[in-house]
């Protein structure tokens, strides 16, 4: 954004505080806010941050095994192009930020910088990725007994739309004012569960919009007396909150996942990308389903997917090959990665997907046969014959798979992954010591 325009907005909207927001590997949006008079200095050299802050768990606890301890400094460097006045909070604005070294280089743990690297790797091959993060979340309002979901009604229920309506239109308005294009809205299967699919975007913007989306959902809810939770599985009895990732690879002007002659209109590139994803599950899940609670979501027959496989329009597959819209197939055929939830850091999740997909493309990996039914309806033997594995039942299993995955380790950087594993293992042991209530405290409202 041009400086003059930015300054005009600060003045006209009477902005008192501008947040410089980053999302650390723990998936929580954090930041520091500054007064508009500091703008020049902060755009020039950022805001100080102790380097260990990128290694803390959701409990703000710094593991003693982390390489980064309280000595050492990095800078939160806001990206002026992401400036937005917060439509739901008068007097406040935000910029998304990278985390940099004191010399102004990307800090080795900065997730946003990692995604920029992966996008450059794609660009070097003439490729670009289009992505949409598709969040589900639970909307609650206050009752005499505490915060309760706003409805106990059905999936796509029109009556549930009525109950959520005082929140939904202000939310859509706030999203669109920030350049997020809302395509649809519907209540989903769980009590109070909502979904608002948004338009896909190229490269970094899609991950930035995922941060802005969640910030806005939370902020509009608070402004209207509601609370939202992005926790993947609030109760074993409820449908989980997923965050499926829709994506397609493009060259200058063509969707490279589409081939009218291919089975299900899929190109060889799409098949190889899926081959990479399936090869690197469950290591990928350490980054896309990154909380202990994430693993409670993977339950058979709950549409979360729970076996490693792919299938055309199969909502129980790890990768759903989404059929294109009639007459617009070339533009709309895409892949949907399902073992992801909204506690993920979208920069890490998308980087990991690209890393796995590039491995698939480079090595022409075969995703195997498509699965045309719900894997839960097959016998264990039939699943074995189709090479389907059940997902890990806990986060530690996915972390161990990541630790042993040379492609993701070297692609994402050993220091980064070592620190991530240390941080996540500290989080697991804290939650183990606190029990189910500790897990709720960790994940219910922090994301
Ligand atoms: N709630 C399901 C999940 O946990 C997804 C339902 C759907 O297909 O939208 O991923
Ligand atoms: Mg859904």
C-alpha cells in the first residue's frame, strides 16, 4: 500500500493503535501494537522481540531444551502491503509481519519467510499455487451455564442460519472490507458449527488471508457478544472443526492440475503431487494437524478422513480430487487436502504441502488407485490391499514421522524442525500432566 494512502487511512479512521502481527510455529497470532506516530521508525527497523518467543508453547512456556533461550533478539517487521483498518474494532489497525534478524534477514524460524522461499522455488519452475483455506468453527453465545453453541440443529439447516444471523452478516462485511472474497455460507454438522468458504488466492496472500480470516471471525464475534472456537474436536459427540486446504498449481495462465484427457480430468502433475502428499503423510500431519486435540478429530465416518488415500469427490479421503464446475473445469479442478485443522500455522502447513508435492512431481510418485468408497466400509484386508494406513492416533506419532522424514527435514530446515519438535513435545507433556481440561484450556479460545 502506498504510504500516502496508509497515512490518510490512519488519520481519517482515527487509528490509535496499529498491531504488527506474526504467527509463530505454535499457530497463535501474536504481536505488538504501536502508536501511529511510530510508523516511520517501525517500518524502517521493526519492533524488538526476544528470539526465544518463536519457540514457546501455547502455554507461553519456553522448553529448556530449546536452542533459543532468553538471550538474543530478532525484529517483528510489518509488511506494509498487509495494512488493514480493523472493521470490527474502531481505532485499531493491523499489519502482518515477518520476523527478521537484527541485520534484516529472514529469521530462521519465521514461518512467513519459509513460505516465501517455497513460493520462490515454485516460481523458479514457472509455477504458482492457488490456495483456499476452508475453516470450520464453533459459534457460542453466553447462557446461564456458560458459553454454549448457538444451535443444536442440522447440517446446512436454514433454522441454524437464522440463529447465527446476527453474527454472519457483520462477519461477511468485515471480511470483504479487508479484501477477502466470501463465496458461500452455511451452518455445518456440529452444534453451532459454521463454515464460510472464501475465494482462493495466489501464493502468500492465501496464507495471509487465513490469518486475517481467523482474526476477523474472533473479533466480530467478540464485538457482537459471541465467542468462537477453532478447536478441532470440542467434544467426541460433535463433528470436528477442519480446515481443508484446496489448491491447484498454475503456470502463467493454465491450471496444471487439469487435463481433459486424464482420469477424473486430472493431469499427471496433479497425480504426482498427490503421490508426494500420500508418501509424506503422516509426517505432514505434524504440521497440518499440530495439536494433541487434532487427533481426536480423525474418527471414521465423520468426514475428517482417517486413512491415507485419495479419491474423486471422496470426503473420507486424505486428498479429495474435487471435480470442476461444469463448463469451467479448466479453471476449477483442484485438490483438497483434508487432514488439516484451523490450529495449523498456514505458512508452515502450505510450505509442507508444497515440499511434499514437489517431491512427488520430481520423482513422478504414483498416488495409487483412487478410492471410490468410504474406507471405513472396507475390511482391514481390503484396506491393506489398497495400501491404506490408519492415521496416527496421537500427535507424538506424527512428530516422530516428521523427525524421520528426510524430505521434510531438509526442505523445511533441520533447525526449524528440531525446534518445532522440542516445542510440541513440551506442549504434549504439559497437556498430559493437566488432562482433558488442560487440553481445552490450551486450544479452546487461543487460536
Ligand atoms: N467437519 C469435517 C472435518 O472434520 C468436514 C465436513 C465437510 O466435509 O465439510 O473435516
Ligand atoms: Mg465443511
